[in-house]
């Protein structure tokens, strides 16, 4: 049947997870981190070869002024830097409090090891009397700190917002933010390698961010999708025409490793002479040289 065939196809590309206790997880990371680094170095030399990473411009070489200064080389800042420097006559300074991403961020489930390191802002919630008891009531709200921002820290889930949100923003007067208007940018950024959506008008190929499914999976992952179908929820592409349903998720994965915005948007343009990247540049204040515009 079509459902059996779909299940067979999906089981070849779905993704599953296993979980370890805190002690075992920490021990695993400490034991294999050196092996991981060496393995990644053999597979992707850009991870350990500084000549293939973003160029950190020394303070002495910074210009006296720039056409554009971007605070934060995160998921958005890197895209802006890439697009602005397409105009060769514009100079751009990209300031980042952190540094280039760690090899640890490349592997799913190892990203929690970046907590309490220079790669995380280590944010927490206010005290929660009925939640996060193992953290004394302060929930972990970590965000990525480095070239790529939280795209070096997230859980490899590639999922757009619901079209109703964008259309709602446009209805409030935010022109240009309807789903129809932002969809071309979603498509442009993708290099989607999922064969199940290869002909979809809602996805793109050749973009800076590689999107794919994990080549490894477990039957349990597909059982969740089957259970949802039994409850009346379809197995759909939730980034496609219908966004209500379940699927085996895709992630920003290139050759089995994370494809952050640093890797997708900054490394390929590292040699543009009109782009300066300053790492370890923590911005604390913006000084305005002209008075604030008067409100009418």
C-alpha cells in the first residue's frame, strides 16, 4: 500500500535520539572529544584549519569608519553581512562577542556540552517555583555565543514559523512580512537535499544553508508519525502547503555535520576585502553623534 511504501521510504531517512544520564553523558564527551576533533579534521579540514575560517581582523587594521556596522555575528547578522558586502563599494564591520564555532557543536546531542563555556551566553529564566527543580528553579535558556549565534547551539531542527503568524504581522501594518512575501527568502537560503521535497515549490536548492534529514534513524521515530496519523494528523511537509501535521524533521545538516550561518554565509566570503570581522568584540554601548530625531 502507499502507506507501507511511505513508511519504508521514511524509515531510510528518519532521525531518532537516545539519551544518557548526566554523569554518563559527561564521561562520554570527555572520552571522545579528542577522537571527534580528529575525525572531523580528517573529514572537514575547515574545522581545524584557521586558513578556512572567518578572518579575525586585528584592532590595528580596522578602518576609521564603515558604511555599516553589524552588532552580532548570529543567525541574522551573518546573513546581513553577506548580503551587504555583495556591493563591493560598501564597507562592513561585523562585531561578535564570541569566536568561531567549536567542533563540538557539529554533532547532535553534544551541543549541551557548550553550556557554561565561551560558546554560550548562559542565560537562565527567573526563579520558577514549580519547574526546573534540578537547576534550583532557574531554567536553562542558553543561547549561542560565537560566529553563527544560536545556529551553532540549536538542536538541528529546521522549521519555519506558521504562515498565520507572518500574515498576522502584515495585517498589523508590517508591510512586506506576509507569508507570501517572505517565502522567497526562505527558499533562497535553502540547499535542500531531502528527496521527498525535491520538487516542492516551497523549498530551494543551491542556497547557503544545507538542509537534509539524518541518514540514521530508529523505528521509534516513525512510530510517532504513525500514531499521529491514527489520531487524524497527516504525515506532511510542515514547511509546505499545509503546516498542520507531523513529520520526521529536517535539520541544517551538511555531510552529517551542522551547517551554521557562519559556515553558510561567512566562510564562503571570508576573502571579501570590504568585510571585516572582529571576534571577541563585546558591544556595551552605542554612542550617537547626532541628536535623536524628534517624534511628530
